[in-house]
């Protein structure tokens, strides 16, 4: 009797629990529907369509098409058009969409549908009057293919304008390849596009001497051909310079620009190169004569690199003259990284600090932080001993400027380590990495994306996020990234999408974060695959914060990624390297796209690099990217040279002197990320992490 009572009580408990769960689920659904109003029907319609309930789905989408959120309403209309049966009804629906919205986002699917179904006349009609030099290139392609099919008398003229009025790309080449005949200038452009510079070279001279109508795109293509298709650099440079003065507006820049680059290639002609770069800067204008900042920055970047080829001193002189005239300071980060390397490897210590002073207020925050940090270290280590400066105070001042620089992680973490800043203070000083001063919230886009999360459509979030990433607030991104991260347990690719979204917002936030405890930090620096990382780091005695930093930097936690060089998976191992590891682990079969296997191999490999490089984690990091032989050679070369002068080279300065820019940047990424992982999860200060990695 007592047993029956116990069973009955248990059944009642189960029933009550199920009933409560159902009530909570129902309440959650009601709250969600109340939150999205008529927009709910869009998400429910998507679900109905997925389940094959098309009649129901259409009804729901039609209701959603009247939603107050115009973006959701448009999405509903697009879905309805996509699910229309029959070619005519689908074209009619897409035509109605274009008539309503009159933008390229609506025109492109209409053109695609018309082209697929060989409705060439209708496609030509709907694209009438478009500017083929500025419209979506696919739309221009569909129009011109249709004109060709219909033998439209305007085809030749419009095809020529399309090919010469914008960069000659894959679609232009594709249509050109189908034609029986085409203008010589288009043949020349196609040869240059396919890098058949030798065949194109005589056509360039023929075109210019024949008085052909030049455009900016044609001159740019000719410049590339002369640059890469002939060894007569000085002669070709003079040829381009000769044509510059009589060229129309918008073309002069390209004549001077490529003349300068050709003079750069000719031995002993850097003086002429400099003159032509200056002329290019003066003529960096579009066809209407309006100054073009992108052209200006491109020419100035090459001018600076040209000066650096002469000497670091020459580069600093050009830098001093033009640093207040560039438009996008971030465009010059790679030049400034090269300048930093050349100054350090050439031991121009005083000139390095001079350059750091020149950059303040003009260079990007990243480059300014780099030069300030390295300058401070040169002073701290006594590598540079100024006569008219209090080295200690100057170094401290520069370090504090780096820590508060509003830039990325690496140099700020190094500065925090040198200043002995603890976690609490550091959290306050890292509430804002780089502020997005142009942010404008798009509430409709936020509602759409949050709806995808609330109604369970993770597959739709990332692509839509890319369309609206500059207009989504921090709270929205936190929710979306967190949702995708939770979906990663079932589909690992969502881990990568989650981290990309969070990391971008972390580095471009519109307001301050709550500090290191802000979830954006954890989402940007997650511990995905934690069980496997813990297991194999313990097995091979690798610090977990280092391993997470390596995985994040190598693959952004994407287990299926394969690089252009053939590196595979989370830790980006090459097949040859993996084969060597497999032999040592006595494994005959393995799959590098399997997350557990890849983490095991990567953990073993980095542990081997550390062991073979006398326990140095930072040298192992360099070797992981550039190979162990190179790292050993670099170390011997730099350290022996300084040792002869009675000087030492700390590893943070050694990093800046590595001759491969990719390895320098790789080292920065790993150290910066490892420091954040140490702070977030392992109660390690920047000083502790950097001391362990840098030695």
C-alpha cells in the first residue's frame, strides 16, 4: 500500500513537472509573439515552409508582409516570391518587389530569374538607363548577355563602356570569351586580366599611339602591363610620364603613378620616382576633378615605401613632410610596421624615437602604440641612452600612453605588464578598445536578427549580420553571439560565426563595456572544445591559455577551415607536419578536420617546439609560424651582433626585429590573446602571462 502511494506521488510529481514545463514553454511563446507582433508571422512562416506546410506558410508570410517593421515585411515578400510556383508567377512577384523598392537588392534577383528563363527582352527593358560603370556588376553582365543574345544594335557600344569604365574582372572576361570578335582594347584588357603581359605589351603602345580614348581603368591596366610585362623599366617609365601631361582629368594620376613605380624598378632612378610620386599626389582626382583620398593614400604609401628602399632616414623625411596629409591612417599600418623593422634591425635607435614622436596624432592608434611601446623599451633597457631626456620618466609616460591608447590588445597588455597594472585597474582601462564614433542603430535590423535567434534560425543570422554589422548595438550582438555559441554544440561552424561577431563589436563598440567581466570579452575569447583542450594540454604540458590563443589566432575555432597553403583545422597543421606527429604518436589513421585529433596534434607539436627551443614559448610561437630553422638563425644573427657591442636583446624587441612581417604579427596575436585568456579564466595577470611566454 505504501509502495502504491509512493508511485502515485511520483507520477503526480512528474505530471506537475511536465505541466509546469508546458506552461513555461507556452508562456515563452506568448511573450515572443507579443514581442514581435505581426512580425511573428514571418518567423512562423519560415518554420511552416521548412516543414512542408506551404499553404500555411504563405498565409503567414502574407500577414507578415504587412508588418510595421519594414525590413521584416520585405523579407516576407522576398520569401513569398521565392516560393511562387511557375516561372511567370515568380517573375511577376519579383517584378512587383522591384517596382516597390527600386533598388539593386530587388533588381538583382529579378534579373537572375529573367536571365535563367531566357526572358532577354524583358531583362533589357527593366535595366534600361543603368550606369554600367557603377551598377552591380552581375546586373550589367545579365543585361549585356541579353543584348548579345537579342543582337541589340547598342551591344557593342555598351559592352565597350562596361569593359573600359570599371575594373575588368571575371564577368567581363567571361562574356568576352564567348564573343567571336571584340574591340582591340578589350582584347588587351583580357590579356592583362589573365596576366598574359607579354602578349598584351605591344597592344598597349599601339593603343596609346593610335589615339585611343583613355579611361582611368585602361591606363591602370596599361601601367600594370608595363610594370610586369617588360624589363625596360626606365624606358616605360618615361613613356608613361610623357603621356601624363596631355591626359584627361582622372587619368593623369595613373600615368604618373605607374611612371613612378617603373622608375622605382629601374636602378638608380629613385629621384625620378620621387618626382612622379609627387605629381601623382597632386593629380589624385576623379574624372570630375574632385580630390580622391583613396588614390592619394595609395600613391603616398608607395612613395613612402620607395623612400624606405633608399634608407630609413629618407623614409622618415618623407613621413615628416606628408604625415598630416594622408586620409586614412590605418592604410599606412603595414608601411609603418616595415619602417619599424628597418629602424630596429639597422639599430637606428634615436631615429626610431624621432619617428614615434612624428606619428602622434597622425598615425593609427595601433601604429602609434607600437612606436611608443618600443621607444619606451629602448629607453628602459638602456639600448638608447639619450643625453637630453629623463629616460625613466619618458619610458613611463609612453607606457601609460600605450595602455590608454584605445587600440588593440597586444601593446596594451605589454604596457600593463611593464607598469604592473592589476586586473581591477586593467578592467577599468580596457572598457573601450576602439570606439565607433559613426554608429547609428538600425532597430529594424536588430528586431529581424533577434527574431532569427528567438525563433531558432541560426543559419540565417551570420549572412544577415554581415549586411547590418555596423548598425547593431552591443546588447543585440551579445545576444546573437551567445545564441550562436550555444548552437556550436550541434554544429561547430557556429562557434566561428559567434566569435567573429563578438570580436568585431568588442573592437568597434559604441559605448564603454562593463570591463573584463563583460560577456563580449568571453564571447570574443571563448573556450570552445574545452574538454579536448584541457585533456591534451595536460597530456603534453602546454599552458591552456597559450593553446586557446593559438587556436583562436589560427582558425577562429573553425575545425573545417583549410588555408590557401593547405593548413588544416583548428591548429592549422600542414599534412607533412601532421604526418610526422602521427608517427611519433604511433597513429596510422587520423582526420585533421576532427576537432579532438587536431587539438591533440597541435598540442603535441607546440610542446615539441618549446622543448627544442630550450623551453622558450615565444620562440616556439615564432617557429609554429615560420619554422624552427629560421627562428634559430634569426636568434643567432641578432643576438651575436648585439652581444659584440655589450648589449642584450629582450624578446619583445626581438619580435619587432623579425624579418617576416607575418611572423611579427602572428607573435603579437598569440601573446595578446593568451594574456586575455589568462585574465578571463585563469586568474593570471598580464605580467604573469607575458613573463611566462616572453621569458
